[in-house]
């Protein structure tokens, strides 16, 4: 019996030691607890409630500062463009009479990409509870935030709008939500393949703001012009600004342009340009060959009837009878055709 009691006491003693060891292992060191211990979890909880919010706020301030720096860089490009624009505007004014009805202008600005709404909303889950809930309602809310920006050239106003989008993702601003407005930002995202950081990189990276330097005619930029109008405008613009005296080769500048524009605009600028440089031009338009006072005309023909593709050419001034006849036949459609049009025009005026 004595042996049994000793055994029992010995067993009890050993169990107490094991319990203390396990307790210490579960609790962890107070100063430097091992991961997953109770004291480590307490420290993590303390960090979540006090330190992490401060870190998040600091990170937000750093993000805003970086975003403003990116935005200022974009604005600096516009400022550079505007400095160039001023000198070009002066040149355009010098040619005001020659331009006639053509109102050429330069515009330097930040252009907002209309795909912004698609790019943002495709990353947000519009089916969960939140400020952007619902396909149509979500788009309306986002558009209202963006359209409320007074000026897209003011970094404070722009960043304020982006912070509003961020705040709307964390809190539900729909009506009748009561006090339960806090939303999990990660649950606001569409699926797990697109992390929240992608959305923030897009919002605060400003890829949707493009620095544009537009050449316009009558308020329309190049994309709104026909191919002929675009080519004519660029050629006129080039002839106005290029001060070099090297030869210039132009291939059929009259393409898709009406004869009135060719005569009133292109001819005037070509005649000015050829005073300081040699111009070699391929054309089928008599206004450019004749009215622009070409010093030499080269008429080229090819024999395709006998499958030999032989080229022949003749060159000379417009006063040369051979060249004169070639110009009339090719550019005017022969002299009878020219006389026929001339007589009909005369009858119409009478």
C-alpha cells in the first residue's frame, strides 16, 4: 500500500510538471512569444486594434503623395505642350489669310479615358452589398463621383474623388443602411483572381488620364476628319512650320480632297514653300501641277498592252508644247473635254 501511495504521488508530481510545461508552451514568452502562442495572439490583437490602423493610415498618406507626384508629372507634360503651343499659335496667326476658312488650332490637355468606368466596375462585385451594388446603380454612383470633379488638372480635386471611391468601397453609402454600413473591401472584389491592389494601382496610377496634344480644324481633332482632310491638314501644318530648305517629296496630296480645298489651301502653301525648297510631287490634279506654277513637269507613261511594262517619260516646262499637251490630255481629260466643261460652266453663269 505504501508503494502504491508513492506511485500515486509520483504520478501526480509528474503530471503537474507536464501541465506547467504545456501551459508555458501555450502561453509563450511575454516579451518574445513564439508564433501561434497565446501571448503572440494577444500582441497580434493589440497590433490589429492599435498599430495596424496607424500603419494603414500612413500607407494611405504615402499612396496619396505618390499619386500626386505621378499626376504632377503628367501635368508637366501639358505645361511643356502649352509652351510649344504658344509658338505654333503665333505661326498659325501669321498664315491667317492663306488659311481662309480653315480654322486650325492646337489643344493640349489631359484626356479622360471613357473606358475608366468599365475598367473599374469589372473589378468590383456588383452583386454583393455595397455602395456599387447593381450594374446600373453601381455605374451611376461611380459616374456621379467622377463627374463631380471640378477640374481634372487639379491634383487635389482628382485625388479627393479617388479617395471617395475608396471610402465607398469600405462603407455602404446607399440609402436606408442604418448604422450597418461597414463592408469588407476584399468581399467587394470580383473573385479572387483580381486582387485589391490591381484596382488601387489603376485608380492611383492615372493610366486613364492621357496627355493629348491635338491638332484640330474647325474644332474637330484628327480622328474625326476624313482621310483626305487629315492628310491635307497635316501637310498644311508641316508646310507652315518646317523651315528647312531640303527637298520635299509629296505623293498625291490631293487624294480625297475636293478641288476647291486643293486650289484655295494647298496651292497657296505649296507656292510659298517652293520659294525656299525644292518640291517633288506626284499628282493627277491640274491645280497642283499648273496653278501651283510647277517649274518642270515630268510625264510618265507605262506600256501595259504588250505585257512589257516599259516606262517612258518626257519632261519640260508647262510652256513646252509637248508637255502642255500632255498636261491637258492627262490632267484635264483632253482639250475638248476641258472646253466642254468650260462652255457648260459659262452657260450656267449666264
